[in-house]
């Protein structure tokens, strides 16, 4: 996430991402309706990692599951 994506996320309350492959910003749910509403943002002690908590509406993963982290190693 870059500064502009963070600014947009904080401004409208929906998480904005930057796609390097498309070189453009996007919000989860703009086409699918599976939106992510920002509820909290934490920053680590070095100031180089963000942890965003969201209220997820619908699936978060493109496979239709609630999370992309469903597999255990």
C-alpha cells in the first residue's frame, strides 16, 4: 500500500489497493459487491507495516471464501 492508497482508504472508509500490474488503484467490491469497510488501522513499531481490520461484506478471496488464508501448512 502506498501513501495515496492509504489516503483514499482513510478518506472514504473503504480499503483501496494499488495494483502494480494494472498501475492503478482499486477497491475490493467495486465490481463484485464484496466490500471491505475499514474499522481500524495499526502501524508497527518501525512504521513500515500497516495492519488493517475491516468489516468484510461477502467473500474476501477470489475463490469465494471468507479468507485467502484457509490452508494450513
